[in-house]
């Protein structure tokens, strides 16, 4: 990728976490692909398509647990080949491939609007919500649930070590929602009813959906989910189905491990540090997925994806 410095910079920014969040990683992946299409001097159509795929996959695989970007690369290559079984000339190729990048990004945007429209109205019974880490769509749904409801209140975890919970808290306050920030280690106590706010339900986002309906989310999510299961509180995962990785299973999911310095920059010599960014939340702990098709039970996820997005399964890439 060194022959395209602008694309290399995007790759480095994804790896270094200067670009965070599944949607932002996907946007950046397609930005990099479009830069390649603009700057490439390749004159062979087959080589251009192959090289574009290589650029897309390198960006989408810059970090683990980013299936939204990976499925986008699959989408672009799948539908281009479907629409053009015989490759057109280079100018048409570049134009159509750029259109497909924008088409997938529009799909992401549309799924967010649908997730809010199809789910928020069914969750207004929840007055006290706990959420972990930051999900822009979860925040948007909570804003709708809490609009005009003086009893609605949100509890946010701080979400160490990068404090994404601060972003959630600020967003909720800006919407006029009563908000409390707590330490990560206090979350389970709040969920089971031993905090100063009695929690009715839990929202978490999702970085990846495994094939069997398990979810991969920010570290700390499993303990919160287990506490919710123990206390009989509903736990909802807010995510588009475009985040499924049909090649990942409970015993094969690869979890991103981040730099030791996030935990302790000047750690004593000889101290071993381990810093996983995410963990698996077992499907049995999940009440339902809040998706662009409404609420979906974990065991129905795979079948619904096959029905709505069959191209994801037709073009599985073994990584």
C-alpha cells in the first residue's frame, strides 16, 4: 500500500485507533478504495479490480472485529461482478465501483434510521436504562425513548481505558436526558438493583455478530449481560445485521488486543499486561437484537441475514 500514501495513512489511522467505531472504519475503508480508483494508473481491467479488492481487504482487516467494513468490500466486489460479468472499459469500471462504495455507505445510513424507527417505540416502558461504551445508534434510540418522559434516566459506564462513556454521557445530557456516569466496576451492582438508580433495561452496541448469534462488544459487556440475566432484566444489542461475520464461531472468534500502554504507560519492568478490547456475550444472555428489521432473537439472526443479505454468505472470505 506504500505506493498510495493517502491510502496508507488511512490504514495507519485505523490501526492506531485515530479512526474508531465500526461506521467510521467502514467509511474510511471506502474512502481509501475511492482514492485508489482516482490515483491508480493501472490499464488492465482485471488487475484493477484485483488490486482494488486487495486495498479494500487490507483496510477492512487493519483491525480485528470490523465486519461492517469487510462485508462492504464483499458487497462491492460481489455486485460489480454480478452487474458486469464482462468487464467494461476502465472509465466505466471506476465510475461504477465508486457508485457501489457510496451505495453501501447509504445502506449503513439507512439501517440506522430504520433501527430507530422500528425499535424505539416498542421500548418506552423502560424508564431507567444502563448502557456500556458508546453506540451512536443506541444513543439515538435512547433519545427517542426518553423524549418528553421526565422519568427516563440513563446510567453510563465510563468505559476504560479510552473513556467512550464520556461521549455517551455528553450526548444524553445534550438531549436533556437525566444522566449518571459510574465506574465500570459498579455496573453489575447497578444492574442487579444495588445502585442508587434501579435499572429497568440494558443497551449495548455491537462490533461483531458471530454466526450462532453471539455478540462481540466492548470488554466488560459479558459481566453486565450476566448480571442482567441473573436479575431478569432485558439486555438489548443495538446493531445492524450488516455486522455479522458468518465465519466466526464461539471457539474461533479472534479478539482485538490493544497496546499495553493503554493500561499503564510506565508499567514496572517485568509486569505482564494484557489488554483485550472486546469480549463475547453469549447468545443465551441476549434478550434481543434491535436491528433494521426490528427486534430479532439471537437464534433467528443467521436465517434472517441469509434472507435479507444472501451475498454475505455467498461470498464468505476465510481470514
